[in-house]
C-alpha cells in the first residue's frame, strides 16, 4: 500500500520514476558507499544563461548513497541542475552538519530565498551534484563538517513539528487499489496459455484513529481470478508509534528485525522496537536478514551487484535467499530493483557492511517480539502453534564503543549472543558471537569484521573484511536443514582513482559442509564523461561442482536530456545484451514515461516495452513482452495493462487521485476562489502533482513520516488583492496519516486607502491596529502608514473592524468589509473620528 521497505540498517527509498530509469546500470557503482562516489557522477556545469529555459522538478536527495527526502529543484531542458529549494535543502541537511557549516548554509538560504543556486549550495565540505543517470541530487558531507558521529543512528533524525505545522486528522482512511490484466497473444511451447489471463485486483489500506499519537491499522488484500478464484490476505498490522522516543509497538503480522547471526522470524504476534529509521509493515519486499527476503506479490526483479544490473527475473510471491543467485556472496553490494503487479517500484539493499551500527554514547537500540511462526499460503498465512521469542539490545557505551546482547528461542532451538563494535584509528572492528542449543546438540558461531577508510590519490578509499564461522551443530530459529555454512571469508576494496575513475574490487570464499565450496572475485571500474556514464565489471566464480566461470559486464548510459536517455549493457557469460531507450516519469499531472528495448542471449532474442501515464485521478500503464527461443522454437507474445488509484478520507472529506505513499493530504478550495483550478505540488513549489478541479478535491501523497513535509499550491488569475497566504502548507505526518487542507479562506481580503486626520491632512508614518468588532477574541492586525498616509492590511474577513492609531482611542476609525467581498477593498481617503466608513 504505502511503498515501504525493511532493510538491514541502510534504506534507500528512491521515487518510483527514479527507479524506472534503467540508467541505474552504470552510475550507481560509485553511489552505495560513500561520498567520493560523487566524483564518478556528472560534474555540475556552469549556470545557464538567463535565456536558457528551465523547468521545476521534484528530485530525490541522496546523501552518501542513502535517500533522505525529496527536494524542489530547477534544471535546464538539457539536464543541468541550476538551483535547489533552499529551505528544504536546509531542513534535510542542517541536522547533519556541524554548527559552523550549518550556520553558513542557513545564512546563504536566508540571503537567496526560495531557490539556492547550485554553486551557493557548495558550502565548504559539502559536495552537491546532479546525478543525471538516476535523476537525483547526490550530496556528500566531508568528515570535517559532519556532526560528530553523524553516521550513527540518532534520535535527531526524528524531526519535530513547529508552531504553524499542521498535524494529521483524527480519523483518516486510505486505500490504494490496483488492477492488472495480461493477455498472451502467442505461446508456441504452451498453447493452452494463450488468451486472456486471470485478472488481479489488490487493495493496500490504512486506518488511522487518533491522529499523530493514535493507532494505525495497515492491511493488504489481493484477488486473483481464473479457475482458482481466490482472495489472499496480506499483512494486517496494528501499529502505535511513540515518535518522540522513536519506539514502535506492533501487533498482528510482524517482521522483527534480526541480527546477522539470528534466524529470520516472520511472526503472528506482537513486537516493540526502537525504530530510528521508519519501520514499515506493508512494503512488498522486506529483507529479512543478511541474505533473505520475501515478496508479498508477484514481481519483476532486477538484480544489481556492485552497481551493475546482472540479471532480470520474474518471481512469484514467496520467500527467497540471495545465495541462490550467482555472484551475490561475499562483500558484494546487492540491490534488488522491484516492480510488482501494482506497478510500484521499490529498492532493497543487502550489505554485510556494519559501519552504520556504531551508536552514539548513551544511545540505545532494541527490538523484542513474541508470537507464532507465519508462513505464506495461497489464501494468506498459516500460523504455527510453537511460540517464538526474538530480540536484541544494543547501547553506545562510549563514542567509539557499542555493545549488545541478543537471544532467540522456541521449544526446539535457543540462542544467546553478544556483539561489540570498536572504532579506532586503525579502523572499526566488530565481533559477534552466538551460542545455540537444540535437538542436534550445542553449537556456536562467530563473526569478526574490520573496515578502514583512508585517503589516497586525493580521494577517500575504504577496505573492508570479515570472517564468519559456524560450527556443525549451530542452529538458528526456523532453520529447516542442517548447518551448511562452515566458513565465509570476504574482502572488499573501494577507491577513487585519478582521471575520475572509481574502482570496486571484492573477493569471497565460502566453505560448505553439504553444498559445494565456492570462491568469487570481482573488479570494476566506472567513469562519467559528461552525459555518458560507463562501467565495466569483471566477475569470476569457482564452484566444486560447476567448475570455474568468468564473465565481463559492460554498462553504458547516455543522457539525452533531463528525462531521456539510452542505456546498454552486455554480459559475456551468456552473450546477453540489452539496449533500451527510456523517458522517465516526473511527478507532474500528465507525465508520460516509457521504456523500450531489445534484448538477446545465446539462443534467445526479445523486445520489451513499457509505458506509464499519470493522470490527476490515477495511474495507468501497459507492458509488452516478446521472446523468441531460437533453440527450442519457443515464441511468446504477451501484453499487460494496469491501472491504480488512491482514495483518501480525512475528517469527513474524501478525494480520489493517484496512489499515495506514506500518507496523504486532501486539498480542497474555498468557495471564495469561485471554482478556479488549484495546482498542488509536493516538496516545494514546482510541477503540479495534483489539481483541484471540477471533479473535486485533490489527493496528494505525504512521503516522509515524522518529518516536516511541504505541500505547495498555486492559483492563477486570483482576484486583485486576494490574500492566498504563504502558498504552502507544512505537514507533519505519521506512518499512515491523512490531512484535510483548504486553499483560500474568508480571510482573503485586502484593504487599501489614505488615512487623513481631522484636519484632512495625511497621517504619515504611524502604526495602527485593526480589531474585529464582530469577533473580538481574534488577534488584531497591524498596519502602517507611509509619508503620504497610504496604508494597507491583508488577511481580513468580511465584517466590522475598528482602527486605532498607537492605542489612542481618540484616533479611531470604523471600517466595514462587505460580506460579498473577495480580494481588494479600496477605501479611498478616510478620515479619523467622525469620518467613519
């Protein structure tokens, strides 16, 4: 429903259209780990001349490889980033900078106003570039200007509402609904499949009672037609967040976060955890540990290893292990780029890196859960009868030492362990040890890791290594088979090089007791040449059964503008290739995006095309797949159409629009606007995400729970003098909140006139106050006169007012604003005392 993702400590929540960009193929080789990756991205060019046209867009901002939020920006039609939304930029990065850097950035934002030129955003130690390949703003913060221990989990991540920040409605109900239908035009190997395929319908919903401090009920349902018509229940989870202390309590279908040497535990039960990152229960793909993940719905999955897409597979809903995929072991950075049946695009990252696990001194992190095991079935879930408990507790003992304990248990298996992380000048070390007891005996497992950053060639480099050992009798919760892993050893080296090259090399050795031993090694280079991003990756693998395998992967992407590009990749192992042209979606109503490409391999050739369109009241899309098997004579032609719509209700107001993400806002217009269209934007002024029109209020998404969100609006051809206000709402949503907003109000009138004294002379340079006689409890409105006695006051409702100068009751004037007024109310020349109007 909401597009959410559990990850092992690192979360990247890029927008759907950014993921749709196939250009992630090359440029992200440099992005996952640390700031020097920005050197492999497109360098900012000189600011355009005033004559060069620009467009306003909403872009994801990625800090050192991690998505932190969306930001309004201006780019040229050719794809050059010109400026950023200054206040939003400060909101996203201010808490991550030391006092000096934050003060400098604050001063620049205050001086430049709503948009901060790219050059002005480059505070010393802060690198800001436009990652054209991923249509994102890439930011890197040098250690010298970063807030101390900024990489640690910190409660400062949880923002707080301000005085004028709007809080969620007390009652909100949201539904994202989707439809998907496929038609097989031809299937030479399976002719019985030809024709219309079963229809798929789905609902992801949330009910929020009590607003920000209340409870959220998340639920998922999927209906599949055909001969085996069935309604499948997905996760149903009741959530309460104590956002001030970053504690989340859950009941229902819970997926507790587990440590690397613990067993995955999908439960029907309860859990409580300290969640510095937003834990989200109804995301389609949920990493469930170091190498496992689950899909709630069928999906097309692209597997990316060290920044290079290595394969594309179509997976059914269920549980999966990355060890089943080649070249994914060791310290490789593995990402899954997922598009499910509803058209949602998501990213899941898997890494054995542990540097982000170091906590600040005094900070604690924990997760405890109790319940029965939950297993997916055709109709929903099957719940076991064996009670299970899992949990861990970690604390920052000093700024450089973090200690923790963990345990899991059911009636068959019990484990208990501890961990220590120590940051030194020689690098950061991690030790984890766990002991287990079960029907097979007693066992143990240990993990030792080390990571060290250093400067070489004027850029930051990093080397990381770990050793993982498990005894034969070591057993974890929900382990189905005997312990296969004996030893895992891995080393990874990442380094920026001269000539703007970026190197990524890895080695891994896995010893097994049952399965074959396996050794993997890889080395990759990437570089950006203006609009061209190129990457080359060599991989090797040695398996006791399959023998030795080598392959080379080449990725090239060419940006043709701010939204268009051509991507090509080649893999030598199977002689596979793919060349595609893409046009990425923006957030704007009426945005059209597409991908079209040809592919081939030994004995195969194909064509894939996809188109997506955003309307004001929903999303529609289509996909066509053509595959020819020249070896077996197979031929497949298949089309798929889909549609998705979001429905929101907040405090009695209802709106229909595109599917929302974390929450939603319903935006209506006041009657004083006389039916004028209202364009609504998210993340700052920019493209219209939705529009209030003749079909009713607009539905817009709220993307960042427990952070301040900006919803801007614009109304063309306003009546003269109509006071629309600040042009934006500042929202503070929870995990699944709804808001009820109204653009315009009765208090939209502006009065103008010339104030004269009793002698008929202008009253110059005086301070006055207007107080409502009809609503005396409302605060007064100040006004000032210039040297000629001219004055103006805004934000006035119809009714009677009394103007007093400097609190002198002898200097008064009564003013009446007619009930039918809307906008400018000219008063002309008005005279104090006796010349009332």
